[in-house]
């Protein structure tokens, strides 16, 4: 489901469903219009509707680059490569006509030569003799080296074992790449490969690499072939009306959680009916009516009638000055509410995991809890959001996103990953032990639950629940 206010979606083993438009071909099937060669002197040509790159000895890595640049997108293509030839597909990549510097997270300064293509690369590696099989891994060309498996996660032996099973050394392989905000995900022949967060480069060209063979004339002329290069723009489509699903979204499985006008699909967290007061629906916006800032004392929280297990939820929200609210997930409406100390109370918010919504500057809750774990976009009272988060000014719409895939959960704010955790980890259990929820048996470990919009007595609005 997806909306500029609230969105929820299908199981996350599947690729992202938030396409802003139809897929477009990067290659016209006839010539190399729209592409430019950079780096080495490998030979690129068009044969039978395929782009073919052939290795040349005594030349550095070669790249056939798109003239256009891309930010948030999904790219699908097929490749077939001589197993002895290493290759890859660059994305969000750059090249400058002057020397530049890159500073790593450890503070190390790397110099990138003028004319050197650099950036993310989806690896192509199907060499049985080398027996590494890292296709659909991600390498940081001319910068940090291996990201996945490597600096950003992934276990090399397991990645090799999976790649050995999935790869077709002598045939066509299908690859999907998604790059949205900090999130980078890859698939090989329909199966997930890499998934991690990194934000060094937000936009750049796409390039087809023929790796250098140095002085190895025995492999000169070795080919790598690409076909069916299709790109879908996944950037936010500001022109789309609120609370609607495009044809592309519908085809991908998105659905609205709120229709923009009625309480269909929603009810009170404590009763079967939708609240008769405390919530308003006007001009496609669902709002909490202010009632003095007390928790669940107005209309009370509302929840989806349907529970969810694995999902992607996207939403837009807008705060008034000093406001407090939240979006909860895996909500268990049968559990008793608790006060700030963890003691049961007759009236309070339903129990679940919470994406905090707060005016950090004016609401006192921002200074409570531990290490900022009650600030906007945090996992409330458990895990603080990244300090580099960038909420929009009060009175403007923010985009939120919650991803729940197996035991892994992510919070996103305005396109940036700000919280990531695993519900079966020791760190998560320790966070619970130090929180107001420590006395709730099995807290946060439920297999599923409802989505909740919180009434905390302050004026907060939502839209685009998907």
C-alpha cells in the first residue's frame, strides 16, 4: 500500500512496489544512442539486439555509460558473459575531469584520479575456475572496495554458496537492482542477494563494465552481453493525487490502507466501531483533533481491521507545533495500556512497536527516555533514530516508511534510513529490558499485528496510507 501519508504493502521478499511510472528501455536495440564510453578501450557494439562488450589487452577498465543520471530506481537486465571475464554494472556513478577526494567513514582520504569512473557496481562474476560466484554483490569502484559481502554486511562463504547455485555460467542470467534512498537491494535469477544501506552517492550514471584483462592476450575479445535493460523511476511523484494508486502501483500489488474519505478498514483500538469523535476526515486528510495533549483521551487510537505480518508501510504525516503522535505496528489491542513507568492503566495507547512522531524542539518527550529514543522516527523508548535525520519544518508534510521483513525492521524518514534492527537480536532484548515495556511478556516478538495511528491529544494529520 502506498500514500503520501500512510502506506502499507505486500510481503517484502518481493521487490519494492513503489514505482512512480512504467519501465523504460535504456537501450533502443539498434545503436548506442544515449550512451558514451569512458575509461579504457574495450570494444562495444550492438549485435542482434544486444549490447556486446569485448575485452582488449593493455587497457584499463572500460565503461559504457548512460548520458543521463538516475537517483531512485529499479533496474532489470539480462547478461551472458564469457566465464573468464569479470564484468559489472555501475550505478549512481560519477566521473570528473579533475582529481577529487573521497573521505571514508573512518576518516581516511582517498584520491580519485581525473577521468576515473567511480561509484557503486553490481558485480558480474560466474567464473567456475575462480569459484567465487559473487554476481549481484556490490563493489565500490575506485573507492572503498567490497560493500556486500564486505563493509556493509553479508557473509562471503554463504554468498558464494548461494551464487554457485543461482548462477548460469554459460547462459543468460536475470538481475534486478533497486536503489531507493540509502537502501540498495539486488536479486539474481529471482532470488534476493544483497540488501544494505549506504548513502555515499545519491545519483549518477549507469555503466556497463568490461574489466581490464591487463596483458592477457589469450582472453582478448572475450565477450559480455547485455539485453532487456529496463529502468523504472522510483522517485516520489509529486504530481500524483493523494490517496490514489497508479496503474503501475496496482500492477505491482500496492493498495490503499485509507480511501481518503471514509473509515472503511479502520476501527477504534478498544472497540469494534470507528470513534464518533476525536478524528476528522477533510479533503483527503485524516487528522487527530486536539484535546489537550493527553494520550487516548479524545477519540482514542485507531487501528486497521486487518493484521499484518511482513509488510512495507509508507505514509505522510504533518505535525502542529509541540505535537506528539505515532504510527504503531504489530499492535496487540487485547493487551492493557501502560503509563510512562510501565504500570497498567485503564486509559492509554494500545501496545505495539512505534514509529515516533514528535515535534522534537517543543515537546518534552524528546528529552526523556535514553539517548534520544523518544525523538521523531525513533523506535519509541527503544532505539533512537539516526541523529542525521532531516524532518521537514512544522506544518509541512513528511514521508515515513516502515519495512518489516522477517525479524528485520527499518524506519525511514523523508527517504533516509534512520532505524534498523532485528527483533531476535540481543541488542533488541537489551533495549526492551531498559524500557517502559520490560514487564510485558514477549513484547515486540509477535508474529503479526495491526497498524495503529495514535491519538495523543495533539493536532496531527495523515494521508497516503499504502
